[in-house]
């Protein structure tokens, strides 16, 4: 049997990523990564070594680490993720930030296409005074989102099955947020990397990637309070088009915010 230090060195070389090797080995052993510092000389039994090798094989075939582990941290929240949900990404935290600065005390928030619940739960964790509604057309995704809400103890989040606004009646919200599908159908990136394993319905949206953003914008004024904000994440080259869509639906004061890589990432506008 090989010691932990050697196992990690060999796995890191095979994957080309030390962090991924540590995460997968920690998962196989049922420990956290800090454990390795005190146990570098330890050896593991054949059963756990075989389990780790199986995880490495899955990763080598391209399966995202988040799906292998069944979790991904977002806004410091440990979230369950499955192949039924998009994997939460750090750049989406910008959408949460923009929502929080525009949400009035005791306000109402709607998260359209919630997936794992990442955005809705991040907002709820920061603003326990707010009422948060999260919708998704995927029943499988909502099962995951509800488990995340329950495990985190975030009780003021209502999870509802809905195709965008379809099940919401005449409800109105102070802030509507969404990280909708915005990749162009047929984009070669859909066949590369982690995207190959994520639900296509959460990624692609028509020839220009904007079909779902158009639907969201079209229904926004009927579901926003006077002066309420619509905020959406989008691709780096879509900001001008999204602002035009918002303006065409009668939304005003459109703006775009860049992420940490100086890429246009979130666009918002208000109902007036």
C-alpha cells in the first residue's frame, strides 16, 4: 500500500490539478483536506484505494468534480448539486451582490430558474427579513433546491414548480433575479469541459442565446413592484443586447456590471 503523500503526488500529476486530487481523495476517505497535513505518511487500505481510483477515472473522463462530490460551495454555503442542476459558479455571486444592494427591508425576491437554489439561498442567508420565492420548471432541480434550503435552515424560501412566471399569478416582487440559459444553441463550448455533463436546458437558449432572457424581460413588469429591479446574468458579449431587450419591454435605468475578470456579467433595469 502507498502512503498518502505519494498517492496525492501521482494523482495530481495524472489530473494536472493538485486541488482536485485532494478533494477527491478527501471524499474517498471521508476526511477534510486539512487531515492530509498530519497524515502524509499514512497508508490506506485496498478498498479505499479502489474507491479513490474509481473517482479519478470518472474525473479523467471529464465528469465535473462537483458532480462527483455531490456538492459545491457558493456564497460560503455548502450546496448539494446533481446532474439535474447547473453547477454554481463564483461569477454568479455578482448577481447576488447586485440584488442585495437593491432589496428593500422586508422586500420580496423572485429567483427564476433556481436550479440548486444557490442564488435564492444566498440572498436568504444574508437577508432573513426578506421573503424569497424560487421557481424552476425542473422537478428534479427543485428536489435538490428544497434539500439545500432544509439543510441550511433557511425557512423563508418558497420553492415552486413554474415555467418562468407561469405559476405565479399576479404576485409582484421588489427584485427579480435570474441566471437563465444564455449560451447560443450549437455553441461548440457545449461539447467541452464540464458543460458536457450539465443540463442543456439550463445552458442554451435559441440561436443567439437570448430567447429565455426575452421571455423573462417580457413578463417582468407584470411581476415587479413600482421601481422594482430585474437583474440577470448573461454572456460577456450580450450586455448591449440585453439592455436593448429590457428597454424594449419598458424597463428603465438599465446598467451593466462587470465581473472580476472585467467581463460584462450582470445587467439590470427597473420598472417605472
